[in-house]
C-alpha cells in the first residue's frame, strides 16, 4: 500500500494545480485529489511532512468556508503525522515515545471541551476497519495494470488509512487518556442516603480548574456499568458541569434489593436533594439520558424537586404502556431484560445477549400452548419480575404510581426536551408523556424533536444513514449529545436556544430533506382524512376508500386459536422499513387508489374497527404502509392492542359475543412522511396470534392464564365495512435538495 500510495501521489497533481488530465497510471487520477485525500495518501506513503502541509491547506480552505474550529479538524491525524515525523528524525527514541510526547503537548494546549472532541476522534473499531480495507483491496487489487477511478482511489484510501493510523496509536491511548483525566478532573464515588434509609451509589466528576460552585447534571440509571457511568459523568464535566451518574437501588455499591421501576419516583429526588447540598453545587440540576434513564427523569417529576431545572429524556420508557406490555398486550421482546438488570449489582450481559435462548424460548412457549405465565417454567429459570408484572395486566395503580398522572403534569413547569424516533419501539411511551403534559398543563414548557430514528439511533451522536433499508434524508443527521448540552447550556447558562428547535414540535418529514415545526401535536396536520375498509365495487378485492359502502356481511375471518403450527400476525415491528413485498397469508390487506396529488402525512393515524365476534376478547394489529409508484412498501406506523382495553387501559371491558363492537384505536406511532402523487396507502388488519406476544383466547379470564385448552371453538370475526381509519394530512411541502427548515403553520 505504501508504494501504491506513492505512485498515486506522483501521478496526481495538487488540488490547486491545473485540472488537465494526468497521464494514465496505476491510479488513473484524471484530476488532482483534494487536500483531505491527499493527506490520507501521504500518511499511507509515510510522508509525514507532506501530510502536515496538506492538512494546513485543508484548514485554510475551511477557514475560507467559515467552518467552526478548523484547528481541531483531523487533529488526531495531525498528532500521528507529527509523531511519525519526529520518530523518523535521526536519533529518535521511537514512534511510541514520539506519539506520547506529541499527544500530551497538543492536548495540554486545549480546553476541556476541545480535548474531549479530540479524544472522541480516536474512537475506532480495528476489526471492522480491517474488514473494510480488505474488502476494498479485494475489489481492486494492488496491480499496476489495474486502472482505478478517482472514487475508487478515495474509497481505498479512506478504508486503509484510518486502520493504518489507529492500529499504531490505540494501544498507546489508555495511559494517555488516564493522565489527561487526572490532570483535568476530580473523581468522587459517594453513597447517598435517602429519607427512607435507602443507600444509593453515585459517581461524580468535576473540572479541577472551575468556579467553586457549578450547575450539575444527573444521569440516573439501572444500567450499572462503571466504565459507562464515568464516561457519562465526564461528558458533563468536559462541558463545565459537575457530572453525576447515580444508580437504582441494588445497583453498583447499593446494598438494597433490586426493584426495577418501583422506587425511582423517590430515589431520583433523593439524589437530586443530595447534589443540591454539596459544596460544589450552585443548587441547579439538569437531567438527561435515554430509555430507562428517560423514565427516571419523568419519575422524578411525579413530585418535582425545586433543584431540578430541566430534563432531556430520550426515547423515555413508561412502565405499563410500552414494555412489558403495549396497549395491555404482554410482549416477549424484552423477556430477558429482567435478568440483565436484576441478576446482580451490575449487568448480566451473558444472559441478556444470548439471543438464541430468548428466540428459542418464545417459540417453545408458543408451540407448547401453555399459559403465558408458564414461560419461565419452560425456560427453566424463574422470572419473578415477569410474574409480578403479569399480576397487573391493566394500567392500574401499580403502574400509575411510577410516573406522573393527571394533575401531576399541571405542576411540571420546568423546560423539557423530549427526543424520539418514528421507528423507536418505545415511541408510544415517549409521546404519552408529551400528550399528558399538553392535556393537563395550560402552557407546557415541553419541546419535542422527532425524526426517522430507532431506539438506539435517537440516542446516538451519529444516525445510521440507512435504517433497516430506508435511507434517511441528510438533514435528519444531528448529534443527540451535542444537542443535549446546547439545551442544558441554554437553560442553565444562558446560552442560545438550539437552532434546530424552532418551535415546540420539531419533526423531520421523511422524503423532503426538511424539518418542519409546529406549536403543538394537534397543529401538525390540517385535517383528518377518513378512509373506510371496504370491498371493491365488483366484490373481488379489499380497498381503502373515502366512500362508505354498506355491505351486509363484511369480511369473514376464522382462526383456530389452538393451532400452534401457524401464526397470525401483521408484521408490525418495522424490519425492514422499506421492502418489495408484504406477507398477505393471513388477515386482510386494504389498498387505496393512487394519490392524485402529493401530501404530507404528519401525526398518528387512528380510527375504529367495527366487528362481530364469537369471543369475549381479542388482540388486534394494524400496519400502515405507503406503496410507492416504484413498487416499494414503506412502513409508516402500526397499532397493537387488546380490544377489551380499547377505551380504557386501566379497566377491562369484555366484548359481547354476537353483537356489533366498536373498537377505537389511537395509540399508534407518529410519523411524518411526504406521500408522492401516484403512491397508494396500504393497511393490513389481523388478529395477533404468534410467539411475540400473549395469545388472547377470548374467554375473559386473565390472558396470562389462558392456554390452548381454553381455545374452544375457532375465533370467528365479521369485519364490518363501516370500519375506518383517519389519516393526519397536511399540504405537501416540496422536497429540498439541501437541508432546510420550515414552519408547518
């Protein structure tokens, strides 16, 4: 590779040279490579001086373009090049010594925040990097007779050069990072005593050279991992806060019994109270974090502590409303989670990441026909937390005690920034907090940011460019951590409001490369378009139509609930998001006429299912797709829910067999998508009977106690053509080639 890079450099002009085609050679570089790729080639060729000059030219270009902090641009490669040049000098002590001294010299000249950004630039997966460059090499071998295009040269050097650098420097990094941390920060591990005598573990990191009192941040979590918790605390300290990471009772150094969800509404506030009384605290605390950590923030707001000034929950869980059940249907997707957090004081990664065990268990349980409460007996390991949760199939007082309810939201006056994604499996919880806040507070200080992200992506600094087959718009990229601290700086330090947050609701419209902004969830769309589930005029196919067609018999569906050789389900979890075909082997699929004009779908679809059933209950699933003119199905949103809880999640109302039932639904996933003219809408409707969730046999007994022995006669449903969905529609905003924002009002 070194000789190849030298040849490419010889035959390629500088970026500022003439663009006259160069002679044909092994690189076939028709035009000069840009300064960045020239620097990469020079590093591969071990031309340290040339690489440093190219980097200088690159930064000069960035200054002319107005880029912020160009001096930090590729500083990791500058450190490597300077160390390489030093080690190449006569009498050098070697590369390791040169790198250590260069790294220390450069980092000592930087602020804490700048140093943090440089340290992050050294994050690299060597194994994956080697796979990438070997793949490139296999596609275009190092053969002088092989002529490469400019893009092939760039692809090869982009893959090989980082691996070349990081395989040399990563083994040298741990002591350097440790020395920098000790020079810049103070560590403290503390035991926090709650008012009920509970002992909780907290980890504190604060800047050495900072004012005596600072605002503090808190991440409160059940995911006890010391390396991660120090990283969380340090992220805040690097930005001029006192960073605190604290853990649920029973985790890390806490001697208590582990109890997921049940005590956060007390314990988080105990930690906040302790923080506010520390000599390093200025009395103000901001919280952030995702999933369970997002739930913990809302739990604290059940009885708000005066020192808590703002929260930033990402993909926040709401116990009883997302997992372990959704719309009162018990799910198996997270069955192993109780072992992950509950087996010992840290994390049982061995059990939790045994995906074969959990997948096999779900299938074994389903095929056995045994009650859902027996699933841990089938596994062979007791799951006491599952059994505890199964005792509360309604959203009853047990679940309601964990987070704010009703009038509690009227007391939440602090600023809130919620972040979630259209494809976050926990979105239903994250948006329920916002919906409740909007319902019970006259002027909720609550901002939402939502886009095409899944549970992990919404929390990450870099979003996957292709999410389960769907290529997100470039403008959808943002750094969740950076946005979090922009928000905290705005609320706690008087900094500017983050530019992306132009209104209370900020949402990226898929397919437009635009962000739109609205003052409330209700203002996202201008109208609800009603479409009925109907037969075509000739009675041969099913349709979604704006015209209500009365059909005496509707659509008949019969399902043997005791048959465990087959499954019945809509493919509600969006994997992949974009596909060429749908599984139509069960249930019904309704297709609309092609759209005559483009429009935006923005919000949550809802509706009513009208049916006659021979059972006292049933679990139902609906999935909404866009069928593009090119023949692709794009997953938009879905609903999974129990009919007996359709009107009230806290109280079960059984169905009356043989009578018309009206089953409303609205707790679907929010989405914002530009629907093109010529696209069709597709709705799949089905009974949910599969290994992913409880099987509702419709007896009226607790579903977790039902087995195939309770199946009785086959389930028979007559779906009525008066059933409908309502789509939140607004005028189409035309796609943009470049990132932009607009108002939806």
